[in-house]
């Protein structure tokens, strides 16, 4: 430690600046090992708990698969099989499923709910936004209701008698599959027999929020947990960050998904872009126009969207322009998005609130203003809103003329590849894991010295050290290591 705080010579100082000093390496390995140990302890606790007995009967599953208007990809079938093996293992499932935008994670989650329902338990899906929750609710209802499964949604906007009725249906078990937002983990929500929890885009939830939902099981059972994300994370890194989870990847796109042509244009070309939008809408197409601001302010984000909305409304009077942003009431957002889905709106002006959960196959153009202010993975998510239908689709990045060389290099990565995992690698390099992976949530693990991208070379050694530390004879050293590096943050290993 003295070597790092008070280097005695120029060579030590240079090595420290380059993160190559042996003392730094020791601390990096220690910190990563402590992080891994805490996750493995969480996994041990979860796997030792009593769990709902889910019989992987495939009666309803086969009915749904036959009813789908598309065939499952090989990757979807493989991951579904892994989930069924987890159900039959007699231990709580705790699995991360990764899949790029549009790879078909939602239908796999819906299929996984069916043996849970057949076994007499309830399943719940928690999404980070009301828009995404509503999208999931519509999909689950369309797929599961014809099979006789009761699907219910619960969001913050539910008040009064409407909310009481929903809470009663959940408590009685009549609601077999429940889809919702943060409203699900409130104290007033009680399940009769909660057996399966799906967290969508789990990195957007804090640990306390996830634990609050897990604690709603009865008879001291630990519900099976499926965690889904469309934020691609390289496999080696996922295995380190989520050491407490089993890992699956849907690495195959459904047939028919069209590649999206991405281009970068200057603000000076806005007028020609407006004409292009008018032409596309005249041919029956629809357009997303996303506004971003670097300030973390809802008010400024909304102001930018409102200014763009006003300009488009004036410049394109023959078209219908709608707007959604974070300050609208949920009912207003839902009404606008439904109008867009129903082709009553030609251009939807929005903030990044539409990043996930909006599925409009007829929309074929995504325009993103000031995209350099977003992470690459977030731009890729937004681009995934188009290319879902029969139309040739485009993502247009509208930039200022004085764009820096670094910003242009970043956007060129998006322009040149559709591979979410390649984009995520670059995003991790450029922005760091904390922002990309959402590890800065309340109660989540953050690092003092280690850097997940820079220090990947140590992952194998960290894994070996963590295994060694788990031996009974190393219990004292293990405790000291966790106290030194994790300290009070060990509450995220609490699963009770």
C-alpha cells in the first residue's frame, strides 16, 4: 500500500499511472475475488433454499408453440430446454438469459410460465417502465389467455377500487401470471403461491427492489428467478459480474428480421431529412424522432422533445405528430403509443423513454438527435425499435457539425455493425462497465480499484482464488477479504 500512496522512484510512479504496478495487481485481484465470493455466497444461500416444485409438463407449452405464427429458433428452443431442466432440478432457478434486441426473449419467458401455472403456482414479470410492462402484458395476454391462463397487469397508475380488485385477484391466486412495474413489490401486494419471478432488464432495478419481490413467496420458499437482458455483455465478463447466476444466451435472430441501414448526417441537412420523412410517411410509413440532452434532467429532456414536436408540427402540417416523454401521465403515454401503433400518428417524437418496450412493425425510420450523448448500447436499443416489419428500415443519427473525433469514432461503430455484442465490447471500453451494465444502482457492487474492462486478464486467476477461499480452512481469510472490500455492502447477498 505504501508503494501506491508514496512511490519511492520514477519507475514506480510510471507503473502506477499505467495500472501495471504489482501492488495494484494484488489489490485488483483481491477486489475482484471479494466481489466474486460475495456473489457465490449469494448463490449458495439461494440454492440451499426450499423451492416450488414445478413439473415441466409441456401440455400448454406445446399448445402455445403450435398456435404461434412463427417457429422458435434453435437458440430459443435450447434456452427453453435449459429453463425446464432448472425447474426439474429441485433447486431454485437463478438464470440470466441474454439476447440481442429482437432475438425473442419474451416468448421464451411466456413459455416458461406455463409449467409454473400447471403446477399450481403464480408467475410474475417485473419490467422497469410502464411502457415495457404494457407491451409485455399485451403479448402475454395474446399468447396465454386463449390457453385459459389469467394474465393481469399491475402498475403505479392503478388506484382506488381498480387497484383493490387487482390485489384481490393476485392474493386469491386467480391471477396466474402478473405483469407489472415497481408497483409489484409494494407491501400491499400479496401472492397466494408465487413460484416464478422474471426480471426484465434487471440492471435497472436496485437490489432492495428485487429482494422485496423475492420475499413475497410463502412457506419459506425461494421462487425460481429468470433474469432477462437485451444489453449484450461478453460471456467472460457476464460470468464474472453475474457469478451467482447460470448463464444462457439467445444468439440467433428470428428469420425475417431485416438489417437496419444506419447513417450519420449533419444538422445542416435537417431540411432534406424533413423532406425524406414526409416522403416516407406519404408512402404509409411511420417515424420515431428521439430527442436527447446531456443534462440528467427530465424537465430539459421534455423541453427538447416539445421544441422538436412544435417544429415538426409546423413544418409538416399534413402529418399527424405525437409526443411522449417522462413527465406525461402514464395514461397519456399509453394513449399516444397506442395511437402510433394504430397508425393514427405518423411521427412519434420521444425521449429515450421508448428505448425498450415499443413494438410497431410499421415504423421504419428511427431518427436520433445528438446521439453522441448516449451510450452505444442505448443507441443500438433504440435502433432495434425499427426493422420489425416488411419495410426497409433506417436509423439516422442527426449530429452537430462540430462533433469531436472521439464522438464520430463511437458513432461509426454503430453505423458499421448490427452486432450488439461487438457494440457492447466497444461501449465497455469507451464508457466503463458501471454505466453500461447499470452496476451503479443502489446497493449494487461498485469497484474501488478494479475495472471490469481493463482487468479482464485477471478473471481466470480470480476464479481460482475464489475457489480456494471457499475451502473451510480459509474461512477466516475469506471473512477478512469480504470485510475489507465489500464491508457493509454485503447486504446484497441477503436472500432471506
